[in-house]
């Protein structure tokens, strides 16, 4: 494994890293408690789209992990379904066609009812096994290709025009003339190929293959809003405390999927990428062809956190660095002074507020 840099904060995956179904992974609950005790900044980053953000919070609470806001009022839990909700609001989408579970729909669908069930202005796909049949996927296909418009004459009630040339997703302009229809967006929570499920136990298909089928059939490229996009990780990192942004070090991402958790935006943003052998992990995942190997691999989140905090574990040899004296706070680290008077700090330890002048 590569020598670990100073870690300023953690982004932690949920499904497969913290829990599988309703069961926590070994040492996960204790690991989160240790991070809180030592004041390590972290955020939960979940692609969970089979349930709402509120349901994900309840699941964690039942396991003994309380989730709320940090001292600055920033959310600790970030989900792909929450990202979808914010994106739909930014587009002004009023009637999305949702291939989502009932729990996830509760978070997304706040639009008023319309008489015509075919007046949809977006297609949203998450993990919804009961909706991945011909009828639902064909309906999504017809919406994306405009077939639903061609065979149904009713339209969404347009909003009040703000300019003479306003046009709407149904293609009608403020002057009453039919204009070129606005393309219907295909929006995805994430494109994971597979996931670890509790029922049936083991690996099961994720939403990725079904999204790929819609892309292939319609020619419409899906807009992915969850992990591992740069935008999702960037928004989560922006919510971290200011001293994290001022510190000299790197943010780490911990997950069980070397692609869906540790790929894409995690690499683009230079995150320290930690793979854990729980959840969907299978032997050899870190060596898959075409996949950027993780920076570190551990048996569990608990094991990684222990090394981060300098708690009893099997330390890597020669994992140390020298730092000049100065005002610093070391978290869980035993600081030694070597023969030439410099302090030697093990690299596996978390340095809370070490700063260099630029």
C-alpha cells in the first residue's frame, strides 16, 4: 500500500461499508463512535436510492448510529436521491416519471396531480427492482423519445411566461405556437452495475444495466447525480468545516466498490481512496482491468479507522515522517522525539490542525 498522507476528513459510503441490509458490518458502529470521540470530520455519502434520505437515517439510528447536522448546521448524510431532488428543482421539473421505490418517491415527488398520466417532463431511475419490467421501462422509453406526446393531446398547465419567447417542456410557446419540443432528460441516481443485497443474499443487479438499456434504446445520455461524480463529491466536500479546507492534507473516501465509490470524481478530485473488503467486495476487485487501484485496502471500516487514529493494530513498517516543531494538535498519536530533536509522527495517525504557511 502507498504511504498515507495526512488525512483531513473522511467521506464514508453506507451500503456495504457501514451496513448490509439492516445489519452493520463488523466494527462499523464502533468506528463511527471513535471518529466522533476524536473529533474527526466526516460525511456519509450514499448512493442508496431504494429508500429516502429520512429512511436511511432511521436505518442508521436503529443500528446505533445517530445522524444529524454538524456544529455549523451542515448535513452529515448526503444521498444520491437527495441530489436528484435538488437537481429536479433546479430544472423546474414538474412531473417526473419515477422508476423509484415508494420510499424514494416520497422524497422526490411533490408535484401536484394532473389528469393526464402521460404528461411527464423527466425520467428518473434509481434502484427499483419491482419497476424494472417491460411495462415500466417501455413507458420510460416512450417518454424519452416523445411517443407519449404524439399520442396524447393534453399538456401540462404552463407557468406564467416571463418573456415573449418562453417555451416549455411540452414544446408550447407563450405566443401559442408549437415550438421545437424540449428534450426530456434521463436522470439517474447512480449507475452501479451490481450491489450486495440481504435478500437474496449476495450480489444482485443495480440500476446501471437498466439505465444503459434506456440510453441504448433512446440515444439519450443519462445525467448521473450520485457517486462517483465529481459534482456529488464536490458538494459534500464543500459542506465540511472550514478548517478542513485550510489544512494541509487530503480528504479520504472509504467504500466497498472500487468503481462506484472510488472511481470517477474521487480520482479527479484527488481523494485518498480506501477500499474495504465488506459488502459487495470480491477478491481481486482492486486488480480489475481498467480500474485505478485503490490507495489502501482494509478488511473493514473499523480496521481502517483504528489505523487512522493510531489505535492498536498491525502498523506498516517505516510509515513515518518528520515534521518541524510548532503548534499542532495530534489526534490519537504518540509523539516521539528522535535523536536530532525532531518529532517523528507515524503517518497512519490523523493530524487535526497542522498548517504550513504558503
